[in-house]
C-alpha cells in the first residue's frame, strides 16, 4: 500500500497493491492493522454504497457536525468520479481551499477524507458505484452541506449543469454554513 500526501493536511490518497494476472485482479482494499501502521488509525463502523445512473450526477458537498463528524474512506468500484474535498476547519492555513481527485474502478485509488472537510463528487461516466467507510454512524440532525457552486470556492467541477438532489440544491455557501471544526482539534 502506498500513501500519497495531498496539499490539504490529513487528506490522503491511498494506492493499494494490485495483484493481477490473466484472470483479473485482487486488491486488499482495507486492512485495519496495515492502515494503523501507515498512520490511519480510524475505526470504521458503517459502509455506504451509492449508484449514480448518469454522468454529471453531483453529490455534495456534505459533512456532519461534531460530535458526529465522520472520517470517510472513499473508493469507486464501477465507473469514475471527480472527488472533491474542502477544508472547513477554522484556523487552518488551508481553510476554504479545495482539492479534486479522479477516483475510478480502473485506478483503484481510495481517498481518506478526515473530519473537518466537506466532501462531494461528480460522476464522469454513467453507472458509477461509490463505496465508502465512515468512522461515525449517519446522524440526520448533524448532517450539513455547502453549495457545490459557491463562487468563493470556485471548484472546477467537470459538469456545468450537474444533476442534483433537492437537498444539494439548497445548501448555503461556505460563509453561511454551520461548522464546528477547528484546526488541530
């Protein structure tokens, strides 16, 4: 397993060892002991799986407030997505900064999205399946979001007219979003 540090502290790109031959491939997508050895001590308690039928489906930007904040370990098992994280930790030197990553079934990369980051993705092809682990259960009363098209964030999404849920259409900009994350804490 290879851990790639990103421009945003604590966000990590994970490249699993791929064992392939004429039959296909095998990867160990998660091994708690190996992750702890690599400095990723999170204990994941819930797995989620989404299917987006069309290219241009945008889900996000989502997060949960403390004390129910979630670290996510995201991977794509069918198709390809443009995955975005936004630092929403007050006092962070990268507060309000974002970074995007291509995750796909073919590159087999995973993204660790720590607490204190909003997360979203846009599908690049039809029939994308995204699976992710979280280290805290879903809590509707702590569920929050940020507008995908916040002009101050200026995220360079691959779709100009994405397919959104009603919920994702109504998120406020970062400046008006409820947040309770602090850098270093």
